[in-house]
C-alpha cells in the first residue's frame, strides 16, 4: 500500500505574511529527515484530462508554507535571461535547474545552468519518488513572484526527456491555475478528437502527476492572474543519460 511521505526539518519563523513578503528573516539550515509514512493520499483524475492525476494537499499546509519560505528566502535566484532565435529575453519568473552530476537539459535552444541538489530539494525529491514509484534525476524550480509572472503555452516534450516523459509538479505557496489545452495538430490529424481546454487550481502542497500522454497530446500554461501572491513550483523530471556529456 502506497503511503504519503512527509519530509521535515527545522521550523522557520514567518513574518508579516505567509509568503514572507513583509520581512525576510534568517533561514535556519535545513536538515533532511527521511520520509515517514502518514495517511494515504487520494489521487483524482483532473476533469477533462485523464492523463493528469492530482494529489490534493499532498504536503500539510504549514509544512508546505515553511518550504516555500525557505526556498523564497534562501534559494540562489538568478535574474534569468534566455536566448531564442538570436534575441535575448527576460523570463517572466525566476528559475533554477538542479540535477544529478552530468545531467544536462535545454529548452528553446537554451542550455540551462545545472546546479547541485540542496538538502531541501533532495528530501522533496525522495518523497515524490516514494509516492509515485518513479525515479527522477532533475528538477526545474520556478518562482512566480506575483500574478504578472507566468509561463506560456508549451509541452515538456524535449528529446532529452525521452518518448514517455513523466513529470511531477509540486506547488508551494499561493494558489495558481494550471491551464491545459489539446494540441492543435492532434485535433487536425483526428477529426473525432475535440478541441478541449480546461484548468485546475493548484493549491499549497498539491502534487500533480503528468502522465506521458499529456506531453504528447496537450499543452499547459500558468497564465497571468491579478492579485496573486508568490508561488514556487517544482517540476521533477527524468532526463535520459544518453543526452549527457
């Protein structure tokens, strides 16, 4: 029987608001604790998209907020820029990439700088792997500082992820809508397939599993939204070793 893992560490005093917007305090070093069984989580199929499985409140609310504040205050967030078609852009969010030694990954022809795993990210990775019975060797960490920060329509279907990409998405912090729509070429190639769109709200501590079919047939996005507080999203991935140096 699969049980819900819980990861833990020192508690951080939060100030001003839950996302720590008012005052930043010193973050105590995180000490990883081995995941321990808790109550069984119940995964549910996201309406309109059978290849999305949602574990609501997978992490307890207070624990997830604690991890959000630790990452927000102590994570080495760069001022991200990337290049596409010979032009340089600034990402509408902050982002870091962490992976096992030798694992490389790129999107939009931009090679991401690989950083080592931190104790907190390692503990969360192990907990997600235990829950899903799936190995991951990398995580993309996105910090949406406010409602203007976003990511546009895309699929995580890069060749480095292989023909059957499994992606696990963990939400820490404020609620944001995860939007999805069927790919246009899928609809055009099969007259019996309807053009479908939808969205699901991802709350603090929610874990979303994207099955391989999702990247093949769907696009997803986190669109701009007014009045949103900070959210950190961790997407765990398995990069094929044959694409590493």
